[in-house]
């Protein structure tokens, strides 16, 4: 009997200890979650997000078998590919036809998780959770607050709390207006190409839809869209997805919300259209700016189309195409130069004037317009607490450099890492090609001039052309620099205000 009591007491104490450990772990988790929710800057949260999925994608690509077993890609190249897919940059150092069907599915998921629309939805949901948490804290400690919150229905904060998840669900508009069936229908003429390459039609369709809408630019063919340059219908459908997924997303979103407001007569739509600032969703722009962005998108496309057609109409890149097909091909290139990077022409044969214009287009943010921002606030007109916070942010932004300064630094670093190639292979490794590659990575575009063994001055016969980007021939150090550029480009919105402390006159 005494032995039984001792064992019972032991198990009871053990159970209590386990319960205490579980409670301590739960308290620690809550504390970390609270710190993450209120004290960690969004930059670090998003950086961790992209790094986590890049590492996860690399491990999956490493574990899954390659389609082409003769192509033994290095760990650095696989990690480079995973980062490129997660940051929707479409910079490639491995021929895409070397990847198996399962690896292409992994890359599709990475592009979906890293797309701007998906990550912005996560940010909106995260903000909604934060608002709810603030409401709980206010409800739990009403007497400890010196500042009382007005319960006036017109109060911005109160409206945000009362709306709850309604403003999140509002943005769940159809993300793929052009369905997979449409892609299949318009890809009938391309079936023979896919069959010849051994690429599954369903995988190609789904991969292309996700890649285009997320503005990644990866296509599961080595030649990207060059093999489909005569398929004008397919190019137009993909172009529409690209525009809706990036440069015209904000304008389309506001138009859809305006239509919903007119049809449903609900006050929530009216509130969000009038109080876009308090919603905290970056893609919800004021009406004037949304219109200006749309006008600028069309204007930039027309400028590029005119220059491209005037310089490349009779070029070898468009050889064999009719007038209508050439016009659609030029429009497709103009759409992709902003942020997608899908191409129907080998950039190495495109005239330098067009390439320089593409560099400018790749540098511009998606919502570039020529109207003064209506969302800017003067620090002196803000409440005291908000003023202190904004001044702190302003001091940090003064330390930062401008976007052009960072691009120049990255170009210099690449020129240092590739100095031997610049000396021995100047026709391929020239500064313009490096600038295009770095700017493309910064804009998460994916345009590349590629590499040609025919341009190599001292060709010893060992060089073999491969369907990879120009960076595929860079040294390991140069690839690491370009990976950093892709991360920086994906998070560049956090440094847009940098460099304002510098006075040039």
C-alpha cells in the first residue's frame, strides 16, 4: 500500500509538472506572438517569410528528382532558382526543362506564395488580427487608459473594429479572370510544341497562369515564350493576366469596388472607397491616383510599343511573323518589361535603344504616376504620439540611400566579382548586360540578355550554349550578390523614402 501511494504521488507530481511546462510554453508562445504582432517591423516579418519559403523550396527541389538526370545542378543554382520563384523574379541559372513535373509544381506554389497579391492579402489579414487584439486589450483594461476611444460610428478606429473581417473578404475578388480552360483553348496551336518537349499540358497551363498573374515570368520551356511568339491569342490572354496581377491591379480593384458599391448599396464599400488610408491596404488607392496609374500604364506601353516596332520590325527576332503577330509580340514585350519578364524575343539581338528603355521600365515601381501623392502627411499636423513615431521613422529613412544608389552599389559589386570575365569575355560580360541583369533582378522582372558562345573571343570549343539567363554564367559570388538584389527588390517598398537627407545643390 505505501508503495502504491508513492507511485500515485509521483505520477500526480509528474502530471502537474507537465501541465506547468505546457502552460509555460503556451505563455511563451503568446508572448512571442504579441511581440511579433505589435513590436516587429513589417520589413523583418516579410524578410523572414521570403527566406523561409526560399529555404523550404530549395529543400524540396533538392529532394525531388530532376527530369534531366544528366543536368546535375549545384545547390547554389537550386537555391538561386527557389529564391527567384519566391521573389517572383524569374532569373534562371538552370534550364527550366531540366525540372521534373513535381519540381514545377513546387515552383508554382512558391510563385503563388510569393506573389504580391497573395502577400498583400496576408498583410491585410495580419492587420485585421492586430486590430482585434487592440480591441481586446482596450476591453480588458478600460480604466488604465488615459485616452478614451470614441464610440461614434463615424470614428475611423471604431469603424475598422466593427467591420471585422468584412474588409478582408471584400478583396477576395476572382484572381484569375482568364481561367485555365481559356488558356487551354488558346494553346491548341501550341500543343505540338508541348508534346515535342514532353511537357504536360495541364502543368503548363496552371504553371503559366500562376506565373503570369503573380508576375514571376517563369515559363516551363527553356526558350520562355519565344516558341509561342506566333500564337497571338495566347500572348494576349497572358498579357491581360500580367496587367491584372500587377500594374493594373490597384486600378481594377478600385473599379470593382465601385461597381460593388453601386450594385449592392452597402455602406462598407462606400467607407473603404472614402477612407483608403485607414484601411491600411497598399493597393487600395484614391480615385485620382488609381486613374493616373492606369493612364501611365497605357502610356508607358504605347511608348515602348512604338520604339520596339520602329527599331525591331525587320529584326531577326520577329522574322517569319505577320504584321498583326509582330504588333502583338511588341505589345507583349512592352507589358512584360515592367515586372513580369516573359519574352518572345531574344534580348541579345534587341537594339541598345530599346534595352535602355526597358531598363528604365524595370526600375519604375508598379504604381508610378505623375500626380502628386494625396496620401502624404505633414508631421506637424499629426497627433503628438504619431508625430514622435513618424519622426523616428524619418530619422531612419534619412540614413538610407536612394534606390539608384543601391543599384549602383550592386552593379559595382558584380563588376568586382566578375572582373575576370569582363576582361576575358568582354562581348558577353559588358557593363550594359550587367546593368540589365541587376535592374531586372531589382524589379523582379526576369529579363536577361543571355549568354552566347559565339560572342566569346577565345572560344576553345568547350563552351556550350544553354537556355539560361546571363547570370547562369556568373561566378558563385556574383550569383550570391544577385540573390541579395532579388530579396532587396521584393522588399524595396520599405526604402522608397530613402536618400531624402542628401542635398545635391
